[in-house]
C-alpha cells in the first residue's frame, strides 16, 4: 500500500495512536487524531501533535473532523460502536489497526504472541532467548512499545517479537508473523467483543495470513486451539503435549518451542529461562514492611489472571481488586478466595459488582476511594506473613492511564507506607 498523500484519521491519543500518527506523517500522509477524552494530559499531547503538523480534536468525535478520511486507524480498545468506526463502515472506508499499519513498514520477520494470559511473560522470554543467542531483536507491541515506534529503525536482519492483543488483530489484512504463538483462550474482553466466540475468533486471526513456510505454536491442552490448527496453513508445533515436562511453566514451554523452531541451542534456552526473574507488574514483590509482603500484580486485568495470582500465592492474602469491568464472571474465583483471602478491598467502577458477586463468601469486604486508601486498609491490622496483593482482575482505564501507571502508583504508595513505618519503629 502506498500511503503517500493519503488522508488518515487515527482514533485515540494514546501511545499507539501517537506512534502510528507520527509514522504515517513521516511517510507522506495527512494525519488527524480524534480523541473522546479531554484531560490535561491529553491536551498536552494534542499540542505536541499540532507542532509537527498533525491535527487533533479532543472531547468527542465530530464527523466533520474526520469525514475526509481515506483510512481509519483505531487505537487498541476503541469500541466497535465508536462514531468514526461506524462512519467508516457505512462509507466503506478501510480500517487498519496500528499494528497492521506498522507491519507494512517492517522489513524483517515477526514473532507474534497472543492468548488470554501469559503474553507479556512469553514475549519477554522469547526476546531474551534471541538476544542471548546473539540475534538482533526488538520487543514491543502490546507489551509497552508500539511497533510503529521502532518500525523505521529495523533492518532485514532483525527479528521482532510482539505481544498482540485481540484488539490489534481485529483490523488486520496482511499481518503475517513468521512464527505465531497462541498460548490459551479463556473468556475476556466481553466489554468490547459481542461474545466469547467473537473474542476467540479475533485471537485466531493471528494465523490467518500465514503460509506453509511459517509456524504456528499452540497449547495442546486447549481444545479450541486444536481447531485453530486444523484451519491454519502454517506448520504446527504443540507444547504441553504428552511427556512435555521439561519446563513446569506454560510460558517457558512456549518460549522453548519458538527457540526449537529457530534452532537455538538448548543450553542458551535453559540458561536464559533459569536466570529469568519475572516481569514488572506481574506478581512483583515490592517490599516487605514489618513482615507484610506487598505484591504488585497490576498486569492482572481479567478473571483468569486474578485466578493465576491466587493460585501462586500462599494464604493469608489481603486482596485489592477492581477497576473497569471487562465482562468476566468473578464468582468463578469463589473457591480460591475462600482458600487464600482473608480481606478484600475494592476500588474503581467494578467495586459494587464485585461486592455483589462475592457477598456470600463470608470474607470481610471494604470499598476504597483511591489506591492509597486501599493499600492502607489492606495493610491495617495485617499480621506478619500476610501478602497484600494488588491483583485487580479488571482494566485500569477508569482511574489510571494504563496498568503500568496503576502498578507504579501502587509501588509509590507502598514506599510511603514503608517510610512511615520505619520512622515510627519499633512497632506499629
């Protein structure tokens, strides 16, 4: 596709929107950005865009602003009923995701990782294995750095490792990973997709454009993924098959499968996995304060990821949960909560829903107005040996810019508690 002189409207002034707008502008497009929000931080971003010749509107989507668009590029998470998307569909205007656009400018092979849980860890692991083997590698996508941010810096000898969400796969046309990894599929993002079948179909699109000389790596324990394998044109390699016990963790197994396809020596793989200490915002121990462990699991944005956190922590746990609900069934966690959790503190838009879902558990439940208040409540009267766990199970966008922002704010609050307790020592 020749983007030169095309009129493109980007929907959303987040990281992906800014990155793809800049990429298109550098390549001769006439770019506009339309944004529903109007916070002070967004106004600053809009001013920065205007300085480089990119028009931006805030506070809604006016049709007269984007009605000259020849292409639409929605940021991840823009709802299907957003005005600009509905207008584009009515007028048969092409819609491409940020990742699809950036892929058109990418001169090297791509490894794409999707699934409901484990994407960030697996993406990070694969990137580290390739780097340890001496390969030129860049890691990005949904993990934090949009492909649009660095596509122009890539050379044919690079490999790109991308974490990919269902939103990014929703509007692809040519995106073709050399290696696609589909880790698992459990219900998620029902606030965006019509039903779980549509969500699963979006995930499966990662293999849609693959060919016979590409690879699709799948979790053998997930029956839905066997059906994806039947429809794919790529070569298929399963992990978690019978006798596959070399690594206990599914993310490790998936990363090792990618290394096997690429012919990376097992010694490099095992050494890299052995040295891996985890990722920020995923069961990250922040501090131990007077015997109480503070755990930052802000990356937990679904029912399934909250379940995983509870499975991997010993009792007793004081849980901080809540945020923007994505349509999950939190009653599925009742047994884990009974086993592990002694207090629950709820925040955000989903607080009342979660309180109702967990009302029969006979576990004390409190509501907090802020992350700071929730941490203080969770810490109060916590005996030594308790874990204060921030694992929201919900999206962050009701109160925070991102799950990273939520996790970083939590860590700052924990540091404040630690300083106060140190100053007041001995005892509380």
